C-alpha cells in the first residue's frame, strides 16, 4: 500500500502535460476560462500615453511655487481627445480622468483642491511634482512578457488580453474525461428502485466536478459487473478520452474486476491501493494516450479521491503550470473534535467559516462514513489527520484541503 505522498508523486509523474498538438487558437471571446498555452506579449505600452488619474487641472509644477498659484486655463481636454496646446508658464489645462496630458504639463491638481474663476483657476494646495499623472509605459513596456503560458484565463486576464488587442488566443483544448459507473446494483435516476438497487449518483457528482475543472465529461453510463462488458467499455473509453474515471469494482471483492482488466488491456498499473481513508482501493493506470483512475464506488470515496489525487493530475494534463498542480492547503482552527483510526491518512469533510475574523473548520454533522453521501453536500474543505494522529481537540489547529 502506497502512502498518499507516494501515490500523488506517481500520478503526477505519469500523467503527461499537453503538447503542441493540444494547442488551438480561439477568438478572444471564446478564451474565457481556458488555459493560456503560450506566453503573450504586446507591442503597446501601458498606459499608452501620459494621462491624468483625476478630474482636475494639468499644470507645470514650477508654477505652483507662489501660493496660491493663479493660472490661465488655455484648453479643456476630455478623455479620448488629443491636446492641441503646449502649456506655457502660468497656464493650466482643464483635464479629465484618462485624458492625455498636454505637452509642458508634469502634474495634475485634483479638482477638489482648486477654485475656478471663469477662465482662470486658483490652486489651493500644492501636490508633489508628477502627482496624478499616469506615465506612458509605467505599468508595462511594449515587448516585455505580458502573460505567461500555463495560467487560467479569468476576469483579470481576459481584461488584459482585450486591452492588448489579442484577438486570437493560443489555449489548450479542453480535456475529455470519460465517466464509467460499474455495478450490478446501479440504476439511472429516472428508473424505479428494485430491491437492493441504488442510483448511480457518481456519474452526476463526477460529471459536475469534471466540468468545474474546465474539462469535458463524456458520460458512458452504467456498466454491469461482467468482465466482458467492462472490458469492452474500458477499451472504448481509453480510445476516446484523455482521462477515464470509473467508479466501483476496484476493491478486493469477487466482483471487483477493474485492476485485472486494466492489465489485460495493456495498462501499466501505477497505484493499486493507498493508505488513505476514505479511498483505499484507488487504482491508477496509464495507457499510451490515456490516464485511467479506478475510483472506489462509495460516493464519498469517489469524490474525496478526485479532490485529493485526480485534481492535480487534471491540472497538469490540462496545461496549467506546475505551481498550480498541488492541492491548496490551509492551517485553521477546528471547531469540533476530530478522530481517526491513525492507520491511514484520514480525510474528514466539513465547511470553512469565518468566526470573529478567523477561519474555522466545522465538521459535517452526522456520520463520517464513506457511504454517507448526504452530509457531503456543501463540503468546501477536508480536514486531514496524518498517519499516527488519532485526534484533534476542539479549538486546536488542523490542516485542511480546500475543495471549492
Ligand atoms: P464498490 O467499490 O464497487 O465495491 O462499491 C462500493 C459501494 O459504493 C457500494 O455500496 C456501491 O453500491 C456504491 N457505489 C458504487 N458505484 C456507485 C455509483 N456509481 N453511485 C453510487 N454509489 C455507488
Ligand atoms: Mg461494485
């Protein structure tokens, strides 16, 4: 049985990063939420021109020595227009936020510090030289690196790409993640439940998570616990998807065929079981063009192993830079006492909340049993007890993994 760290390393080593063939150019509009596949530079300076950060008056700082300076207004410069005059000694220009600074001016006085009298203005307080001027190129110089490859394009990055007039954006294609639910007992949610039957909830939970990860779920449905049926479903899945997530059939029971079938199909088994609770039977195998995760069937185990192990792998495979792969850990106070058997690294589910300005982990009420899907709802963090630690007292600090 591998430790969590060993399993994580094997998985991250064996799941490939995307290559050139995975890059596509999309329109700016279609790039939102995608992963940038190459660094972007711009041939524009930011700001493009010296401009004003305030509504006020553009002045020559040297004119402000004798207070209160009284200057002649020679021009009005709204945003989007080009100044016509060069400021001479004793002159000012009325200027608005974002408007170009006129030649000769070096400072902007905010409107609130002035007194206007017809075509003259009195400066009531002297700002520092250069105040409220945004200098051309002071944020970014043309040709410098603008955005690195391997980042997700969120709101701020999209605004930067638009400002740089980047109309075609190189991004990685979305991953195709096939979902297979195995088990004779499983039925679709729209079917009546016979004795001993259970709804295939994993297909829905995993599809939602895959979507959240920016990948494309390919729902292959329920496969019964029959070796031939499973083998042909797996064979099809590994040919059509970049990553396969199956659930169930990886434990040590009579009907747990998956690991054997993966080997028969030529898969290289990297992980067969992990000292983690829940999620011990997690199985990972690689095929020439596909990474295969055999998740445990229990709904909590399936999601916890996704959060802990599959997430980093999907991030790598989808093209995110290495600094984003590892899970996000936090050290917070536990509201409740937490218990573990101490033999496996134990993940307990619950919620983070802010109490008096401090973040606290609150254990989900009810049974912390890997079959109890119900109290997993609204989980946004997992508290982690390492091997050997059997409890955390209420109020003590605990390491948590953010999952939302
Ligand atoms: P297994 O890993 O196949 O032994 O399944 C472990 C437990 O998870 C059993 O109680 C299964 O009924 C349940 N289970 C397996 N697959 C699913 C699924 N797709 N959705 C919900 N529960 C499942
Ligand atoms: Mg099963």
